[in-house]
C-alpha cells in the first residue's frame, strides 16, 4: 500500500483510510476488530473516526465508535505506533453534545480529553473540526441561495476560528494531538484558518475531508486546487455516495441493514431521479469493462489529481476486501474516457 504525506505534516498515510462510522450500530466490537486487523494486514495505517459516531448519530450511540477503537488499542497496544489515528470534534447541532454549543477553544480542549479517554490513547495524530460553526454548503446545501452568505458576520466567524486555533495549540503543546485538520469546509474557511495561523503563530491545518464521488464533484477544481497549492491533504469521504454507487438502491431497493434503511440526519438528499440515472450509467459502464461498480467508483476517486487518501467504510468483510482491492489496479484510459462522458451528462445529480 502506497504511503503519501499528510499535507505539510510529518506524517505518511496510506492512500486508503479506514472509516469507522458504522461501528457501534451496524457493526459490533468483533466486526471492528476484524476490520482493523485486516486493514493493517493490507498496509492501511490511517484510521478515521469521530466523537459523534456511530452514524446515524444518536445520544445512545454517541462516542461508541471511539470506545470500540479504544478497546482494540487496549488489546493491541503494540499497534498504536503503526496507525495514524484521526478523530473529530462535533460542531453545533446536538443537544446531547455539550448542550448544542458552538465549537470554541474551550470545547476543543474538553472534547479532546473525552476522545482520549474513549480511545484509550495518550495522543491523537489528526484532530479535525467535523463541520464549521456557520452553515456550510455541504449535505445538499450547495445549490444557489440555499445559504445567505451576505448575512453572515465574517469578523465574528474569524474570531471564533482564532479561539478554536488557540485551543488546538494548547492541546498540541500538551502532546495530546499532533496535527489538526478540517472537514466539510470551504475555500474561504481553509484560507481564514491559514491566515490566522500565520498571523498569530498558531497550528496550521494540514488536511480537509469533504464529500467527493462520481455523484458529487463540486470540490473539483477550486477547493482541490486550493489544497494542492497550500499543501493541505484532501481526503474524500463517501466515495460510494453512501452506497448509492454500488447500484444496490436501484429501483427503490432497500437491502436489509443498509445505510438507507436507517434514519438520516439530513434525509436521503442523494435519492434523486438524476442520481439513479447516473448510477445506472456507471453500473452499465462497469459491466462493459468487466469490473464492479465499487471498483469503478473507488479507483476513479483514487486517480483524481490532488486526492491524498480516500476514506472507505464497510459493514462486512466482503465489502471491505472489495473496497481495498479497488485501489490495486488503476483504471485505463478507455475506462476513464467513458467515465468522463457519463460525468458530463450527470455533473451534479443531487
């Protein structure tokens, strides 16, 4: 498994990152143990989680995924040095997470302490802000005028960012986190953090994870160009569009235990007529080239210039093995040309 730099940090990560958000709801401790063991055996060293997991989020499952990873680490202490462990602080939106408070320097410090206990480790390699305090154009909010940018107070947002950076700096000085990163952010957010870091000599964001797939390419080219030239690792999440790109939801199907059978915090906003038309075209294309739709979608994501490491997730070992295998063989020029034609027909289907 190829390793690449995590932005401007001193960390090298595998081109595949193992996501964990199903652990604690769709998957149990035994499932997670098997996934972690197998991923490491395949050369994956990058593990991503969050305090709010399992997904879909609830008060009952809050923190469970971190705790599952913590139990695995406690049983395998020799593996801690072999993994790059990433987690996230939740932004506002949940009454049961710090009383729905905004992120701040104080809540960062509080959340880091809680995550360290659940993870049963002394340090976190990459600590990420799960989403901004302000409403951002993600989770189906990317359409024009869904967000009123002109009514936002940029100075207030910058002051909040500065306070957050100061809290992150305190955690880094204490050795509790090594590096910090973003999630579900925008170019403006990235550049504000970079500007504040330079001006106040505070930690620099080294990565960002945003939704990115054949059905959701809005970060190309502008945000990804920003990442490349600022040396910020770009980490796509949901490269299979919550399983939609596998084809398993075709014609209204809802396989037992699948993601779409659970209540979704933001609704099934990917479930559109155009999305299903695009998926049908990609499934047909995959069949033409004698590969699976999973391989098509994941290998394409891996070959996008500027992508650092793609975050995968699975509920079964068969899914995990197929996902990892998708990164072993690059797509040839003919397949990429066929994909481009479909992508141009369905550039933003949800």
